[in-house]
C-alpha cells in the first residue's frame, strides 16, 4: 500500500497538471475563437447616396445627379418663383429675394414622393416622339381644332400645318411621379418656344373652348353627364390618337393619373372670404389666400381630392391637362387685389408660364375648376400669371402625358442644346471574374480582361458576407461564391463579377495549429502524469 506521503505527492502533481491544462486549454480556445471569427465574420455594406432608400429608378437617379434637391421653405407658395408677392396694404406687388425659389423640390402625391421642377428651369427638356406625317389643325381664324367642323357656329375653315413629317416632339418634365413615371407637358417641335404658328402658341396643339357652354358648374368637368367628354378632352384625345397613339411611343405612355378637382364647391363666405356672391371650388382655397390676407398659406397639392359631384374627379388617361396646383408648384401664383379676376401683377418666370401679356390669347388651359359666378363656370389657366377663364372662352391646349421609366434612363443634360432622350437602361454589359483569399483584396479593374472606366458606378453584392466592394477594391470576407453587380450612374452600362473566395492559408494554419496544440496538450498531460507517478513510486 502506498503511504499517505505518496498519496499527497500524487494529488499535488495531478492538481498542478490540472492547472497547467486549464491554462493551456484557455489559450487554445482563444486561438480557435480568433480563427473561427476570422473565417466567419460579416460586414454590413454601406448605402450609396444615389440609391438611398433602395431607389433603383435610373431616370430619377439621373435627375437627382443633374439637380440639387432643395427643401421647400415656409410660405414659398405665397410667392411666384421669382419672389413676387401681392401686398394688399399697398395694392401692388413687391419682391422678396428670400423667396426666389428655383430648382428641384419634392412632396407627396397619391403614389409616393414626387420630384417637381420650380422656377426658371432650363434643364428639364426632353425629346419624346415624332410626327409620322404632316399634321394639320382646322382654324376659323379664332379656334384651332383637331376635329373638323367641331364648331357649329361657323362653317368657314381652313387648314394650318402644326408639324411636318419627321418633326420631333419636345416636352418639359413637370415632375417624376410617385410611381416613378415621368410627367411631361408638350413643348412643340422645338426644344424652346418659338414664334407663334399664325395665332397659335408654338407649344399648343390647338386653341378652343374648354366647353362650349359655361352656365352651369358642371361645365368645369373634364367629363360630365355620365361620362360625356368635354370639348377639350375630345381635342386632347384626338391629337394623342393621331400623333402618338399610332406610333411605338404609345407603348411607353401609361394610363397616368389626372385630376379634374371639382371638390369643395362652396360660397365665398364658407371659405372665410368676403361675401361677393362667388362660389369657389376647393382649388381657390388652396392657393387664393391673397384675397383673404393670407389667413393661411397657399398650399397646392399633388393628391386628387375626393369629389362627390357628378362631373370631374380623378382619371386614368393616356393624355390630359396639367393642374393649377402643378402651376403653383412650378412658380406661378394668383396676383390679384381680390377675387378670381387678376387685375395687376408681375409675370412669374416659372418655366410653365403661359404668356407675357394679360388675357387669354397667350394662356393655356388647366383641368382645375376655380369659380362659378354670374352664370360663368371658370377654370384656371396659365397666362401672364395664374388666371381664371370662363369655360366657353378659347385658350391654348397643351397636352400632358405620363411615361414609364421601367428599365429606362436618360441621355443628355435636359438643355435645349442637349435635350434628354429616354433610352434603355443598359447599352453595354461587362462580365468579369475574380478568385481571392479571405481577408484579401484586389482592384476591381483586375477582374476584367480590358481596361474599363469604372468611375460613377454603383456596386451591389448578392452576398456581402462573402465579398463586397470597398474603396475601389473587391474585399473577400469568407469562403464562398457570390456575384457582384454594378451599374453606371446614367444607367447605360452594367457590370457583373463572379467572385470566389477561398480560405486564407494563414487563417487555416491558425486553425490547424490550434487543433494540434490541443492534441499535444491532451497527450502530453497524460504522458507527463504517468511519468511523475512512476518517479514518485520509484522514489518511495
């Protein structure tokens, strides 16, 4: 039997070895932990400013690249975009340079965030469509109609050429709609407004009454009496069907939103205005507050109010007219001492301004009702400023369409010398491949066989825990296969890189060393314990 002294020695040796083993095990666990972390850590990719909030609309990105997005400022819609304001106390307009507002702004519409142009803009011109044959309108020296003998009051007509075969159509971009589509207003066959075609404005496709009657509020309706079309709707539809509807461009024009807001038909006093026996539609309350000493700010909307009337409302159409709210957003405003008839004012310099002289001869129709007074149903028009006109008074017709941007982008810069053109989003496609070790990186260019300009490219990895782009390099993170794709800022070029990430030899060796040390620890501990026991036994 072993004596007590021997047992104590053995217990001491075992306790000593246990401490060493725990210490070595802790070291090995730390080594393996570092190795494991090295092999499996993930990195969250940073967002790109051009694709903030997941935006992948190349057209919108192009417009955001070409314009500084500005914030709306308080009271800005009480002023024209060139800073004019009607001061009731002195009965005239004054200018405030703090309210000169020109650029790209945003606000909500029925489908999301809309980006709209305001002020004296010269970079929102786009070429879209062309005339496939000589195009004529009929005139009686006062009206210009798409539909022959539309006006029964006279039979004296002649033709006036509106455009020649091959003439390109130019438009102004009013805004990017909340659904991503482009809202365009016709600008004629030149990127800039030119001379009148006889008495017809160069941006106009005709000149006619909104309706030939005006003695009931319903004649402010784009449709009324169970869907019967207004005169102006028939004119717009006829032009669209003849000029664009029979071309390939028709496929790109969507049934977009149009608003003929006939809501809120009330007496003037019901809106807080002085009683003068006017009946106002809701639009007047949104941006006619100069007549009410600005009890509240003018507040145009891009959302179509619900209407319970039997005329007007919200439409889905291939072509229609602009709203008065969009004119106010673009920089126009009512400049009057009171009431719906403007009596004095300065011309707004907004790009949608319809004329330089007071009166209807230079204006064009909106589809927004304003008032009904003394048997006259009035709608807003863009003239020397925002102006309202009886429905049975002829004014210019300027069509509006909505165009899809799906898989499209813009070429050009939107100026008269280089108008935008809507093109397919990808014209060139480059493919490359790269094999890299984890925690290593290579230049992006090394993945392609040819030298490529990779400036202004937005990159996305299918699995950014395997590999991602960082500071112009492809960074391998852990073993695996993924695809990194890129698109140029103009949307015209795409890139694909097949990336394979292999284990880093240094990382692997750390793993193997850790496992080896554990095996050595276990085996060494056992052998050393047996050896010490034998020594103790021999000593005793």
